């Protein structure tokens, strides 16, 4: 059976604030790393420019400080706009990816039903603009994108503010995870162990492969794009659009430009 590639594009841009309640569970479809013991260590490669270094440092410290199941360790890396995934690790990158509707984008690869590698990208095209060039907003996005790589989804997508970087608040004013995020990590990882680990798993090379078939489902606030490959693998991109592009998702293109150059 071929491996699957799942991508979550967390374009946590401004959304209308609506009343709502945080989800009781915000696991991302129960995607998780395979491991044989808890706590387990995830290494995050710093491929960011100096502008983002302190934000990654803070996010790693936050995610490690209160977790009983997850230990996050930073690893030095070279700047990599393309953000080539590394098996068994997460890589954090930034670059001018263009006005494509997203501030941050997280991707995970699935192998045998478990996460085997992940990336988190920050889009400097937007962060160079005055409305986004703010330390708290940068931290909110960084915290959320690497949080997706652990297997977490958004606590809420209504635009309501739940005092966590894993919400979809239109203010982007929550630079840290909250207690519910750590409870969700325990729910994901604390209930069972695996007989093998994907922390050091290998994954077939898929960069540059062309899909045989592409499906796209557009809604007002988000889009889901599924690419089907010849070996049976899939790449699924989940995009949360910026306020100014919502309702016009059919006009937006998800290109491989952010993976090249």
C-alpha cells in the first residue's frame, strides 16, 4: 500500500468573529506519530531566516514546557524556502511564497497510517505587510503551524477567541497553546503506544510527482484539494482562506510554487 501525504494549510488570516464553542476534541483526524514510549522526542529543524528564529525558539519551549507526552528539541538547519521534508522530523521554514491567501501552511506525510515527517511554512509576503508585521501575530502563526505537525487541528474555526494559538481568532493575538491543547495531546498519545516508531521512519520520495487525478471541493471559508498518485498515495491540502479571498475560493490556485525556488 502506498504512503499518503496529507497537507493542512493554516491560513489563519482575519475571519469574522462568530459565537461558538471550542470543540471537545481537536485532533486532526487522529493523525499521530508512531512511538514505543512516552514521552517521545520530536526534532524540529530550524530552516528559518533570523527573523523567525526567536519565534521558533519560543514555540518549541511552549509546546515542551507543559506536555507530559511530547518533548520537542530544536535542531540547527540551513535556510530552506522550499522546506524539503526530512524523514522522522519536522522542518520549519519561511519565505516569500506570494499573495496566495495563506499566512502559514503545515504539511504532514502519512506512512502506514502514522505521521512520518512534517513541515511548517510562514509566508513572508504577508508578514512584510504592516497589518501582519507584528511579533504576536508571527508567534500565533508559528505556534499553530508546528502544532498541526503534532496532529492537532484547530480548537475552533468560527473566528472566536479561545486564548490559544490553535484557534482561528481573527485577531491573531494568542501566541501560546492553552491547557486544552495539552489535554488533547494526552488524548492522542497517552492512550496507547505503538509497536514501532515513525520518528526514524523512511518515506518514498514524492516531490515532483504528478498526480493522475485531482479533486477539489471549495466552500466559502475553506477548500480541500486531493491529488491521487499512480502508486496509490494521496496528497490532501486543506486551505483556510483569508477574509479577502473567502467566497472566491474558486479563483484561488494552490500551486507548487511554495515548494520550489
